[in-house]
C-alpha cells in the first residue's frame, strides 16, 4: 500500500512538473512592436521597452496616451495593449489574441520569439555576422531566399582594393571582380545570376586567395514557380500583420530580416 501511494505521488509530481514547465514556456512574452514610450516597472526600477524585450512575471507595464505595445508568445500569438493604465503580468496574460493568425504567421512569430529568447540569454548583434577582425558581411544575409531583379552586396573591409567572389552552387563556376568601396550591385539577368539557382559569395583583400579557406555566405534565387508557391502564405501574413498596424514596407523588411525571404 505504501509503495502504491509513493508511485501515485511520484506520478502526480511528474505530471505537475511538466504542466508547470509547459505553462511557463507558453507564458513567456516578448515585445514585438512598440509605439510611443511605454515602460516596464520591476520593484522600484523603470526601463524603456523595445522590440525583443522580455516581460518578467513580477513586472508591470505602464501605458500612457499614444502608447501601444504588441507582445508575442512562444506559440506565435499576438497580444495588444493600447489603453492607458498599468498592466501586471497576470493582466497581460488575460488579454485575448488580437487576430486569428494563419499557420505561416504563427510559425514566423514563433521563430521570432525564439530568436528573441536566444538573444536574451546570449546577447549578440542581429543582422551582422563577424567573419574575422576586419571583415563584416552585411547583406544579403546568410541563407536568404531572394526574388528581386537586382542584388546589392554590402560588406565592411578596411582595404582600398577588394576582390569579390561569386560561386554558382549547381555548376561550381566561380567569378571574381576587383572592386573599390564596400558594395557591389549585380542583376538577375539569367547570365551571371539566374532564377532558381543557388550561390555563395565572399570578399577578400587578397587577389589570389586560397578559395577553399574563404568563408562564404549562401543565398538562393527563387524561380517564378517557387515564389508563386510562397505567395498565398505571404499574402495571409501581410493581412495578419496589417491588422496589427504594420505597413507593407515594414512587413517586407521583417520577412527579409527575420524569415530570410526577400522580395
């Protein structure tokens, strides 16, 4: 009888542990959009809020006139506050989701939430990847999918003369350009850059480097068919985000920066 009681107790404790663990994961809120100057209060401290700010369970959010906050949770749901007042964490949790998001939007917001969570535990500069002491490749970002007629490559290298390398994945063909400055624009003309193909790019201060030692960024050019397959999800995403007050240009930037689809 004692063993049976202990087994039941252990089972209940395990179930309680996973319930609390699951609840806490779903309850974690991150700031997705800020308008005005809302602030976060914890004990006697006050700090401003920005995109990616976590909301602690013991905090209070203060909203003034012309302020607006949109939060997201791990499951990709949005919660909006724009009425004047002080909101405890518990009060924010009771706010219903603002829109019935599409599955693509939920997947996107869940992805962004995870990026925010990682940056909270391990802060780093987003959108910038350091390759060595002197070189920063800025755009296009690594592993991005592109559907635009021209691509501007931007980097930061402290040498007057540089060499730009472009490799087509499918054929292995490597092109090299001597360039001045820190950018180069190439056109998707079905010659050097072709829709439906994938590429790597790198920049070096050395004219004849060991190509195998270069660190390349990857990108792919979407074909017309590939982009048409994505359009229904993109259109639903635009509709969801426009309902939250985002402009078309803001939405395109978000998709490009956060979800690696640039069009």
